C-alpha cells in the first residue's frame, strides 16, 4: 500500500508505456486526489472522474483511458472508490475493469452508471465479482445490459458474499432476471440494498412481484429495496405487505411510479399499524387519492412510531387527504420528512402545512413545500427536496447531510463503510 501517493507521476509514466496521450481531466482528478489524501490522511479516497462534472473541462473516459487508469491504480491501496459515471465506456472498457477487479484488493466502491456497457461487458464484470472479495458497492444504473446481462449478476449473487449494494436500475432487465435475482437473494446474506427500477416487463400478471415477496419472507439482511416502475398494482402491493409481516429487516421501500390506488394503500396502512421496521416509504407518482392518504394518516397518527419519511408526491390527493396527513404529522413525532408536491392543494392544505412548519412540527428542509402569503391567503411553493434528490447526481461541493433517504444507493460515501 502506498504511503506517499504519486498518482500523477505514475499516470504520466503509464501513458508513455502504453503509447497513449495524457487526458487533462484524468490528470486533474489524480492531482486533486493526491492533494486531498495528503491533507486529510484518510484511510481511503474516492477518485471522481464523472463525465458530468461541470466545474472543470471534461473529456469523457474511453476504454483506452481506462486501461491506463487501472494500470496506475493497480497497486495504489489508498484509492478505495472509483466514480466513472456518465462516461463513454463500452464492453471494451468493461473488459479492463473486470481485469482490474480480479486483481485489485482495495476497491470498495465502483460507480459505472450511464456508460455504454452492454451484455458482454456485464458478463465480464459479474464474473470478475465471483473472485473479488473487497467490492462492497456497485452501480450499473443506465447501462443497457438487458435481461441476459442481468442474469450474470443474478448468478454472481449466488457466489459473491461481499457485495452489499447493487444498483441495476434502468438497465433493461426483464422478468427472468428479476425472478433470478429474487431467488438468489433468498440465500444471499450480504446484500443490504438493491435497486431494480424500471425493468422491461410484458406481462400484467405481476409474477416478479410475487417472487420478490417470497424473497422478503425469507431474507433477513436486505435493508433497502427499490421497485420503481414495475407496473405494480393492488394485487402486488398486497403480496408485498403479506411478506413484510414476516420481515424484520427492510427499512426503505420504494414503490414509486406504479399503479397503486387507495385499495392497495389500505394494505399498506394495515401493515404500518403493526410493522416496527420500515423507516422510509416512497409512494410517489401512484394514484392513492384522498382515501389512500386517509388510510396512511390513520396508521401514522394512532399506531406507527417507526416511519420517518413518507413521499406521496403526485398522487391526485386533494385537501381532505392532505389535511389528514398534516394532522398525522402533528401527532407523530417520529415522522420527520413528508413530501406532498404535485397534488391538488386547496387553502386548507396550505394553511395546515404552513402551520406545521411555523410551529416546528415540520422542519423547512424536511419537506418539498415552502409557505408564503399573498393578499392574506396562504400558498405553498415547491422546494428542491425529496427522497430522490440525488439519485442521478451528487453535489460537487460538500456532503449531503439530510437523513431522509436520498437513497443510500445514490449518495453513501465510501468512508461510511
């Protein structure tokens, strides 16, 4: 392990050895990493070479660039995280990364979201993780690996016992892959968080939700589960709730952008009356309406004292349901974060949430609305807060301090491991 990092010098030498020209953006990132390491002397640093960095001139990383970079990092023990999001890495780049993962024993965080890695690249990376025993967190978000590529990760989960967080959202995985992953997670004891957002499903039978529910009955290690855009309806929600009566580990459940109505929320309301584990529930972009909001409000006001964050953004809820939620927030001291934008506000709603914020029952940075007054009437303006505020990006400066599940899959720092 290097005590005195000289990443930039190694990079210059590696470019000469491989006959490639230096990339200013990578050189700058390596110099910044050296500087930060010397100042902070932390156990590990994350090398940030994200292609969507707007603070410095960016030349997006290619497979050839990655070959040089991995040769530089191979024996550099203090680099424990690598952020390569929003670049142009293809399956050729995945081959270099797979070789690196097989030989490296210090990398714990790898972010490859929104590159151009396909099925064969997914196979190479997944197979590398059969042997790798150090990587804790992998984001493949937005790489079109397809159902076949996802199957390689499902197989990997049957072998790998180290990985804790896996993000396969927006990867075009299908029914077969989701069922295989659910099956693997019935035995896997290491994975704590998984993102399966926006699969490509062609059936209305909700087979995948049934298999995920069966997994939740048996899995005792999963803490965070994202099931956004699964075409889930009330039948699927009922199956999940039945499973969660027997589950005592899941803390964050994301059911956003599905087809859940008030009838499905009735099952969630009953679950919340008895569940002592769930801390974050995301129901954004469903259609629970007033009746669904009232079911949730009754459970949260009178029974549940565990849930800390609730999002009902864009659910066609009117004043009656929103006022009920504000009353529940007033009575429930554990419910600290609530997000309501995109519903149908009336004056009673605006007054109720203005009063919540004014009296301190709801802190201004714990919701997505801000009160203001015009001609003696209360109104609510939208704030840039929410459960997925940092899902696709993280701030370039400073740390994200809000506890309200800007999902751990999106913002958890390597230093937290």
